[in-house]
């Protein structure tokens, strides 16, 4: 998507605007498939929570993807987008037994991550095959916000509790058809990931009816030039070979599954905003844009760094800016960032705005959520209308409508 194409989209659909490059999603998907070409059965479950627009889900379905979901509503979105229930896995954390039962009744693969629910579900539904999420206690990355492998993590069943799992499985006579881990984002070191995988293989040998082994996700994507990213090709080669050896020894056909979110959609997305004001203080120059953490919260929530380009003046001289929002709170997108000279009215483009951006947007400050556009075959296609004031009122009940008062 070139600057002039992005500016044309702003002219057509207004700002702020999310725009996703379908071709980038396709190429990332194909990269992953190609990296694991030596594995005969591969399933890629796209993590819906990263970006849940149904047009995006349908694009991924067209590529052959399955879905990874964390709520019954994500399951329903997937079914609405046209996915078969059998192509969806449900990997919730801390949801009610009832929600899990409702999802299982739809025919979706259940993944259970705690002993209490495993025991209750197995007792009531011993005929429904279940996948278990284990926690191998391997730290990925090192940022405690996104690492879910540590010993006191709320995610997964500790490997140290495996004897308890086996006792539940034996007593309930339930079937375990999959084993899963998701150690959290940012696999920088493939050896760490392979080490965690060994723990998964080791524990997989306890079960005789496995159909798949799910390695979750955590693929790191570059946020700026020169950033380290997960070497998918190396991972495909090494894990693929190891998986094939395990499957051979296991003596039953096994599927290798992944659940990437960020890897598939992060780089495909741009978030476009307009500069309302350029404000000088004694020490800095602020570019104040028509957005805030109500539309893109990752910089404030996780300290994520999103590259920002002035696409209205791409060839201009670079200056230092602090890019801030219009929310009545501190909402700094970027501090002291080198950006080509900004004039009021210019359009700024945020990179890596495909994953965990729109899906985390809110109506804080009673602002409307942006429109979403899919860029495909040279066309900008509207896939979500900008919210309207009526949307803010939808579901609210004014006092004068309450007859009992
Ligand atoms: C969030 C999540 C993913 C996707 O993680 P990414 O870092 O976006 O690839 C995969 N599996 C589970 C269980 C998740 O909760």
C-alpha cells in the first residue's frame, strides 16, 4: 500500500481508518505453510482475537486456515464467517463450564486448561474428546506482560500436575485427542521454543488417542527496520523434522497445529490518523492526532513501538515529534520520534496495526470506533463502517422510557 493509495482511502472513507493488506496476510500464511512443507498434516488456526473482522476471517478461510478462539462469541463470528465447527478450536482461560459445554455442543474442539474444569467436563461428557493445554514453564521473551509460561501463570495446566491429569482421564474415561501449549508472544530464540516442544512431546507420550499436537504461537514480527523476528524457516525445518520423528514413533497419524495471530495480520495493518494540531512547548513538539488509546492502546498498554510515517509529506525533512492523542488522559503514541515534517492536517500512518489494534478499541471519551478497509487486488474495500452517534446510544435506556418510574 503506497502513500498515495492510503491517502486515497482516507479521502474515500475518512479518518481515523484501519486498512489491512490482504496480500500481506496471504504471503505470511504461505510463508508458514512453506516453512513446514516437510510435515504431512499441518493446521494453522488463526487466533481470532488479533483481528476479528469477518471479511478478514473469510480471507483466511480462503487460504485454508482454521480458527483459534477464546470466547463463544469468537466461535460464533467464525461460524458466521463460514468456518465449519470442526475447523475451530476453543482455547479459553477462566471461562465457565457452561460456556465450554455450549461451545462443545456446536461441534468445536475444546481445549481445557485447568484441572477442575477437566474433571467436571470429563465426568459429564466422557464421549467428547478434549485437548489439554499444558504449561511447560518455559519463558518466552522475558517481558512478563506477554510471557505466560512461568510457574504462577494463570494459563495452562502445569506439567508438574500431569499425574493429576492422568488420574482424571483414567477415572472419567474421557478421551484426550490433543495436547497444546502457548507460551506467549515473542519467540526470539528457536532453541527455547524447541526446548518447550520437547516437554510437550514428552508429555504427549502419556496419551494414546492423540490426533494433534498444538504448539500455540508466539512468533515475533518485526516492528521496525532491523528488528529480530522469529526465523520461521529455521523453526519449520527443525521442529518439522522433530515432529515427524515423534509422529513416526507414536505410530498414529498426527497433525501439527499452530495458532498464530500477530504473525499473520500484524504487518498487514496500517492505522491512519490526521494531525489536528502541532503544539510547541518549552521542550518538545507535539503532533496531536484525531485518535487516542480508544483506537490503538498497545503503545500505552504494552509499551509497543509502532513506526509512524507522515504519508502527506514522505520526502520532507525529518524532525523530532511526540505523537499524542486527543483523549483527556495521557495518551502518548510515541516520544521523540523522527518523522518527516508535520503540518496540521497531515495524515500519519502507524505500522503493525493489524493485530490487537482494532480489536482492543473502545468508545472511551464517547468517541466512535474507526472504519476498517481491506486492500485487495488494488482496491480499497470497506469491511466495517465507521460507528455513528446512534451506535453510542444503541442499548442505552433513557429514564423517560422506563414506565415504572
Ligand atoms: C493470543 C493467543 C494466540 C495468538 O498469539 P499471537 O502472539 O498473536 O500469535 C494463540 N493461542 C492462544 C491460546 C492465544 O491466547
